[in-house]
C-alpha cells in the first residue's frame, strides 16, 4: 500500500444541498496514519438536522471530536462514522499498522490523515459494516446507563430509528418487566419486535392504547404507567407522549436532540402531580454519578461487545450506495423513512 495524494470530501452546502470538494490528502506526519475509507454511515438523526437546515447556528459541530472542531457554517464537512484501511504511516508509527481495518470519527471523505490514537482497530470478527454502528451503539449504551432500568421495570422507547432500534436491542438483553416501543413505521416496529420488544404500536397513541400502556401497576394508583420512558424519536411532540405514558415518579430520558425545532410541553398536569423526572442524555459526556466506575473507554468496550452480539448490519442496513450517489442516500433518509433505516456509503470495494 502507498500513500494517497488526493481525496474527495462530501460537503453540506446548504439546506438539502450537497457538494463535493477535491483536495490533497495530507501525508502522515509523526504519530499519524493515513486511511483509505471503504465505508461511511450517514446519521439519520444528527446529520438530518444539517441536511434540513435545522442545526442551531450557535452550537459548535462537536468540540469533543478533533475532526469536527469549530463553529457551524455552510459549506461544512460532517460525519462521524467511517471504516477503512491504513495505507501509510508517519514517523514513530509501527509499520504493522499498514493494512489494518480501523474505525474513526471522521467526516465523509475518501481519505483522511489522523493521529494514531484517533483511530480504533476493529476487533477480530467485527465486520467493517457492523463497526459503522459503533457510535450509535455507544449512544444506546449511554441511554441505558442514564435510564438505569431495574429488574422487573416496565420500559417504553419512543422512536425506532437506528438509535432507537439499537437502544431496544441493548435493553432487550436486560431482565425487564416489559419492553414496549412506539414508532410510526411498520418496518421499524417489526424490527423492534424481532430484537426483543414485547409490544410495538404506532403513534398517535389512541386513548385505548394509552390506557394499555398505563396498565402497569404503580405505587400511586392515580398515575399508573411505565417506570422508564426513553424519548429517542427526534420528534418534539413525542416528549409530551412520554409524559402521558410515564407512571408516578418515572424517569423520562430525553435522548433526542431537537436542534432548532421548538418543543412545547404541558407541564401543568400529569408531569407536576406525578413527580416525573426529565433526564437529559447525551453521548459526549457521562453522567456525573457514573464517573467513579465508568469512563468513555469502558463504555466503548461495551458498545463493541454489543456490536458483536447484535450484528446490526445484518438487520438495519436497508441501502448500500456508492459515495457518488450521496444525494440519493440523503434523499432516501429525508423523504422515505418508511423504507429506510440505515444507508451506507461505499467509497471503495474491499479487496
């Protein structure tokens, strides 16, 4: 393998507009590797905010990731899930790195150069496609940590996009009392049931379904409902549904990032009287109460084990497209969620 001289970068040029930029691919310096990307995974959640023009302009792209530093402004390169092979190394990096499959939090591009500690070699037996789900699996693990479901508790997950389905897969392995999901699309409800949910219903939740979701016994009989509700749909109106199905003293974990979309809630009734807890969950950090036992490295290791167990690419990938067809990929994610779960961009076929 030899170093690459040029690369193509996918840009978000404006609301629902993509563009390409051709530029040199930097040669690796001391402590760096150069990686030829084979696959990248557009995010159906965060990236859709960029694509649709719903990113809050005052919010940085991601200060926690070296490849995504800086303020938001179009045109912008974005993305955080790539898998490729090391093709060249700089001084102070062992030659054994050449040829390794690695994952990295990098924008969509055919090639990148990064410090060796910013790429993660794939575990033996973990396929490149499964590795693309690691960021969202890390998010699902974070939701589970923040929700902290206890044995026998009743859990409802609102939203079964990629992150919601991975969250369902993680939670289904726990000894819960029940696991129910709510999602608009039949394909996703079927996947949730296959991954261990006991019940899957579409929104809007009817009065009869609402009573069924609230049927679980609770210490306070006036406010029956789920012990834990996770809102991961990305739809602001779903947060009110979370309040309606939560039982007395329940924990409502808000995993969605709504971006610039406004959120309107009725907090004067059930939320107040039922002493509900709203918990913000976000993968960039760990909750303060977990710091004594958990760190990002431990969480990532759990995500890797879950990727090996769930094999998400077998079940959740609905489309594989050449990177040159990125516009079609984002159009599918934007306009056809009823038949699209995870789309992958192929930059280079594996040898």
